[in-house]
C-alpha cells in the first residue's frame, strides 16, 4: 500500500507540470513589450513632475506676467475670484509713496494682487512674520498698475509702473526691480528709496525671517 501511494504522488506532480505550457517566442516578445511600455510611462510621468517642480522652484512661487513697458503680453493665472487674501494688516500705499515712506527708515513693501494664487499662499506667511517683529508691511496693489481684465495684461498706471521699474538696489539687489515689475508676489526691503533686500515669489517663513534679520528689522 505504501508503495502504491508513493507512485500516485509522483504521478500527480508530473500531471501538474504538464499543465504549464512553454510560451512561444511571439508571446514572450509581447510580454516584454508590455513591461517596457509600463516602465516608459512611469519614467515619462516622473520626468514631467520633476520638471514641474523645477519650474516652480525657479520661479520662486511667482506668477510671471512678462509685461513690458509697452503693454506686452502676459502669462499666469488670470482668475480674479479664486484667490482672495486678507489685506487688513497691510498699509496700502502707491508706488510713488515709496521715497517718502523710506526716508531714514527701512520699510517692507510687498507688491501683490488679488487673484494671484501665490500671493494668497504667501500673504499669511509674510504678515505672521511681520507681526512677530512688530512691523507693518506696506502694500502695493499690482492690479491697480497692470490691467488684468483681458488675456493680454496692459499697463494702466504708467507713473507707478515706471517708479517700480526704476527703483535702484544695493549689492545683490541692484536689479531686483526687474523681478518686481515682472510678476507677483515680490517683497522689497527699502531704505532711502533703495532696495537693500528682496524676496522673490512665495517663500517659507524661514526665508521671510532671514530677510527681516538681514534688513535689520529683527
């Protein structure tokens, strides 16, 4: 009886092996192609998201409108209703007020606009740090300088635009005004009508705190 049972088990193992058929060359090639296609799709998706992250980092979280002095053309989110932020803690001024406001003291001026997603993200961070150091941030509404009501933004206040564009800076901030007129948000630390420090785009509280310290406000 024991011998008969052993033969039966061996036969079962042989039957199981017979159930597996060897794949043809064509079927193997199809399986390889499927694996390659899946790998390719994953690789493309990874590269795409990496590029998106790099673009965000390069822009510094900034909506770039690329508006020139003749009106130019713009890009970026043009929705005016999706991103609204609180300006109650900000002291709104015009660009032409900068010289008077910065005489003999350092002021913080943020250039932003309602409807800008990065501005809505950044403004609570800026005001929180400003509250910590008891500083009132001056606010310039870029939406009053550039008309965003069409797909091609144009300058609506030439005097204010030129005032921002012609602001001088010291050291590394000599050309920071170029960024200020190009997109939002941008934050300037100004003394005697000169930019002594700047923050391009929406940044973290650590970056903002560093700026306050470098400008001598913390």
